């Protein structure tokens, strides 16, 4: 009886060729179409990555663009007038801003609320002098993947997110501990 078995080295070569063909076929079949965007949605903003740029309106209708603030330290706070922790941390935000504005600190307080009169009354009640921005369609809140208020991003002079604090209220000491190292960095 004659053996129809291939020698070991030849069988090994055939198996390797089969695996290579199957692997190449898998790559071809599972690749994304050339006309489809690659990579899906951008990653959630996080420490060490550039802060997503945006332009929003202030209560008096001025436009503020984040990238135009490069060279300054930006504390980006997402808040709401009905949010108890937001109310509790506003005085601390205001004190830090008043003390550090001359050193290059900018506070941008973003709210999705639509009632400009309520937002203005809140700002007056708390004596807020930093910039309040309206995000009525929640586009910036969505871009920053804000899940709840308050959420605060500490952004360095190059536009890089250096720290994120979700929840609150933040104490004045915590705010200062996040802001001070960024203010000490040279532009």
C-alpha cells in the first residue's frame, strides 16, 4: 500500500500558505470602506489631550472662542442654576478668578440653560465677574462628554487639558491646587 501523505516539511508549507491566505482574506473583508470616515467619534476629552475648540456666546451676545485664549490658563466649568453643588462652588471660583485673573487665569462657565434672565440673575446673586457662556443646544457639553454638573476642565496655556474634576462642590483649596501649577508655567 502506498502512502498518500505529504512529507512533513511540505505539509507545513501548505498549512502556512493556507493561514496566510485566510489572514489576507480576513484583512480585505473587514477593512473599512475608503469613503467612510475612519476611527469613529473622537475620544472623550481627557487629561493630556488638546481641549476641543468651540465658540459660544456670552449673556450680552459676545462670541468667545476657546482657541483664542491660548497663552492663558482656562478653567472651563459646566454648571446650571438649579445645581446645588454648582451654587456651593461659585463663590470659590469667583475668589480664585478675582485673585488670579492678572496672572492669566480665565474662567469660562458654560450652561445649557436657555433662560438668559435666570442666568443673569444667578450671576448677579453670586457676584460673578468671570465669563458666562450659553450652550443652549448642548453642543459643547456633548463634545466634552459632560455627564453631570458641575464638571470642570483645567486647561493649560497650550490648550491641553491637565485635570478634570467631575462633581463638586470644589473647595477653594482644590481649585487653587489645580490652577497654581498651570499659572507658574511659562507661556
